[in-house]
């Protein structure tokens, strides 16, 4: 059954987009949108995101983040059938979602499906606000990040020129009516704290939202941001609250909870300038199905689904050889996996189509890690875990197998590497090209000292492989897990 599900997904990924769909492209000031929806719907989504960005940068009370070299890309799907090939999968099963925020190794995508209404936007607005806040406050504490994100996600557009933000989040109110998290505990929480995992995570979200909501309701937006900056600089909690709010931590906590439990909330009214509204036009242009597949294939690549991405992108180029986005996406896949010769083929095509390839290569070199196991690819930024937290492991496909043990050696020759892993059942060897093996770490230290040859320390490793010719094994992924991990 799992093999059938995997094959079905692979075939689906290789097929072009629905021939009956009419794909369009629209460019606004800060976004580029691709969707199989009407021109009017695409314009409405563009306006909604421009309005959200305007609100978020205003309420951050800080300069807007410097924009990337290319606008953030939004993919708009008309319904679940259109969105389904791109949804995450767990053991071959589709994980339902109203929207996705994908921050990949090369670019950022937001995906929404319009048949889910407001639910499509709340989750992606939450994640997008994290991106915006990082641009103006890189070391913002977790409570500010999650509180702001939850506050922003309640945006309701009431007209082209007006909106309300700050509606209560019912789940947070219900939870805080029953229990709360001490502010000293909330202020001390980090991405590696126990508060950020398990059942307490919901309470941390709720308490953080309450502090931010209370701050804006009581005209203390500047104070709460100053408090976050002071705490991020290492100040004492009691002293920081006293200097910014003019009260003790216990008094602030009392006021926040009294506000939440009063059942009376105020939303912030926003008015947009005519230039913002008039700047989002109805000028959507048609895309061919091959051009749409160029963007959709890149989305899959940013999600770490390179095999599916290559099938879709190569299929698009077989139908329409001059699709710039397909050449671009394939070049990035090959560059990211150290397949320079194959990348060069697409880079040459990109030059012929007028793209500044040198600028792309310059950005890639700037982002490349220094030292360590440099030839090994990465599936993206890894997240260290607190003691006892279980990693969200890579999903295995139907023909893949796993071996758990400690890494004894990395046997390297040219562009090939073989992992030698000591398991409870003996030694397992699996290898392949450096660039085709995903390297993922869930440990709280860098793998920068990982070298070819015998290893000087015992690193617990979950090695994913599949049978190859004879008795050999092809390595697919190497996941470095925390000490004490139990598979």
C-alpha cells in the first residue's frame, strides 16, 4: 500500500498542471503571485498581503525589513484538488492544510487555498509575521515572536481602505480563563526551552498573545517592544518591566490576566493609504501550464522534495524549453547538491534568456558554510532540541529503510562517500554521491568538524538507505540525533 501511495504521488508530481486550469501571474510591490484562480481573485489576495505587510511593519514600530533581491512568492490554489500534490506527506498520507509557509534553502513561498476562507490566511499570516519581525529584530525573544504572530494573524479586512486587527483568539481566551503562565517564566522561554514543546507550548502562545494584545489595547506598543529589546540584551526581568512599564512584574501579570478574563476586547482600526490600494492592479497575465510548473517545481524543491521537483521541471522544459523559472529551479537543485556540470547546462540557458547568473552565484557563495564537511548538502536550517524532545524526523518513502547506530567512519573518494555505522546488529555501510545525500542535524552543536575518515567521537546517526546493485546500499539521508535518542 505504501508503495502504491508513493508511486501515485510521484506520477502526480511528474504530470503537468491541470490542463483545464487557467494559471496567471501578478506582480505587486512586495509580492509575486501565481494562481489557478481568476484575475480578480489574484488581485484580492495580493491586496490582502500588501495590507497585512503594511499593518505589520507599522505595528512593529520599526523600519520595514530590507526586501530580498526578489519579491516573496505567493501560490494561490483554487481548491484542495489543485493544492493536494504539494501538501506535506507523512508515511505516504497527505497532511491536510489550509495554507503553507515554506522557507527553503533558496527562497520563501507562501501557499494558500481559497476554498478554506479565513483559515487559509491565519496560519500563513502567523508565519509571515515571523519573517517580518526577524528583519527588524533578529534576536527577538520567543514570547514577542509568538505574541506578535498571533496578534497579527487575527487581521480582518473590512474594505480596500480599512481593516481591524486584534480580535480575540477564542482558544487562547478559553485556556487563560483556566490557567496562566507566570510572566517571569514566559519572558525566560527560548526556542530550546521546555515551555516551547508539548502541552505548555499552547499556554506559552496564549500568554504571549495576551501580553501583546493588552499592550496594544492600552497604547503600550512602544513599551512592550522596548521591554523585549531590554530583555534580549540580558537585563533583569523585574528591572526591565519596572523601567519600561513603570510597574512590577506581578502587577503587569495581574493587569494582563484581568484584561483577558474581563471578556471585553478592543480591536485596532487601520486605514490604508490610497497609494497602497491603487498600487495593486488587476494586471494579471496568463501563464502556460509549463510556466506554472516552473514555479510549482521550485516549491517542491524548497520543501526538500527534489526528486518530485526534477520530474515536474524537466517535464515542463520538454513541453516548453524556454521556461526561465524551470531552468532556474533546476540549476539551484544541482548547485545545492554539488552537481556543477548539470547546473551549468541550465545556467547557460538562463544567461541566454537574459538572467543575471553571476548575481545568483554570488548570493549562493555568500550563503555557503565555511569549513567542516563542506561537500555535504543540507536540507535547510536544523533546529536544536531541548533534552528529551523527539525530533520531527524525515519521512521515509516506500522503498527506503533505516539503520540506527553511531557513525564510525566516512570513507570518501572523489565525489563519493560511504557512511560506516555501528548498529546493534553489526556494521551497516551505505554510500553515494555527496550532493545526493541529505544531511540533517537535530543536535545542539554544529557538524562543522565532521571530516572524512574515522570519527573521533561517537555521533548517534539515523541512516536512511535503499538497496542498490548486489548487496550495496545507496545512502539517502543522514540524520544526526541527540544523545540518548531512542528510535
